[in-house]
């Protein structure tokens, strides 16, 4: 299986999964994922798959600055329903990397290790996603703005030929080259561009609301 060489340049994500440790399928429960794994899960490499992988990588790095992220220990909320736009693609990659699943996910063993219900829809989110640690409630909002990396005009023309059925062999080969060139630029050249990849800490009170006393009741 030959994949584009630049896939190996994208930082891998190492996580610790207590379920993997318990079942003996990974020493210490440590698992490692690559961008190539995201491509295998979705079946293609595109800016959306690239953004899903890298945005999750950045969000977990922010939530776990001094330790390996805990797979199965993060809740992920999406602003849009999975049938809207690219949300479903994002959700597939996010589930692979974090373990967080919708209601149909793994239900756990004897009340432990459940991942079901850790993916949710929250329409009021300020950005596209929110990642929340289950152990301490810390959270980050995350989003991506791909408009800051417009595609090559030649690529647009090739896509139009593909849609109309007019793309021959050389045109398809050129389309693939330009397509992966754009993905490479996003993951390698623009990976540190915080205008494209947005990760913001959520204020603690927004995750765990402060206790509010009913002063009328207390005083009356």
C-alpha cells in the first residue's frame, strides 16, 4: 500500500486507553495513530479529513499539555448534526482518535470504559466542536477556516471536468496531484496557522457553572 510520502511528516497522536490496557491489546494502554489511519478510516485524503485529524491533535494537546491524552476520557460536542456538511466525516475521525462515540458506541464492561454518548450535538457552540475532559471538566472549543487556504484555480477547473464526466486519465492524475498538494500544504505548511486551526480554552464556569444561592429563600 503506497501512500503519499508527506503523510509520514504529519505528527502522530499517542494516547493512553485504559480499555486497551485492561484487555491486554496494547502495552500500558498506549496507542498511536497517524494521519494515514484517518485516511484508512474515511477512505480518502482531503482537506476535511486533514482538518479533522489535525484539529483533534491540537485540541488534545491543549487539554493534556503534560501527559498522554486519555482515549475514552473526552466528550466531543458538534455544533451541527452529523448529516450536515462535513460533520459526519469529522465525527468518524474524532471517534477513532478519542474513542468518543454516539449512542451506538461501545457500552463498556461492568460499568466501566463506556464510550457511548460521548459524541453529542450542541447547536449553541461558538465554534464547530468542543472537547471536554471528563475527569476535570476542562474544555476547548475548536474550529477550522479553510477559506484561508483557497484551492488552486487549476484544481477547480479539473473538478468541474470530473463532475461533467469530461476528465480523462491525464486530467484525473493531475487532479490527484493538486488535491494532495493542497492537503500537504494544510498539514505541513499551514499546521501552525491559528487563523485556519482555531483552538480556544473554555472558561471554567462555562463548563461547570458556579453555585448560585437563592438569596430570597435564604433571607426570607
